[in-house]
C-alpha cells in the first residue's frame, strides 16, 4: 500500500459544474460498496462533537471576586472551566427554548 500525503491548501476548489453534478445525485445512486457495514454496537462509545473546537475570542469580563476565586481554587484551567460552565448554560437555555432535552 502506498501512503499519499497532501495538504488541504493543495486541493483545488470545486467548480460550479462539479457541485451541481453532486447535488443531482440521488442517495440510492451512491456506491457504498467500499465502505464496511456498521452495527449499532460500533457507535456505543461514540462521542458527538469530540473534535469540535470553536473559535476562541479574547474578551475582558467582569466577574464577582468570589466566583472567580472559586474557579481558581479548582486549579489550573479555570478559564476553560468558566467557558464550559457558560457553554452548558447556553445549551440548556437553547434546548429549553426549542423544547428539546439538553445533552452535553
């Protein structure tokens, strides 16, 4: 087997004609023969969003001293924990507005 390495910067952009041809392919016309079948057991330990890395933005934020101290007392990574707490609150609120259970 030969390994081929390339950078995403080497890839040429799709042409409008190629994109249109892809959009016109019906699902039943796609050849999946080279993809091994999967079983539900294959997905039991899957983690949704494991490699998702949102863009970080540096901000100045005023936080109550006792709240900041509480996060810092938990050790290194307090800013990450603050962000995680805010993200969980955001997702919970979005789920409540959409009427769906939150999962994080």
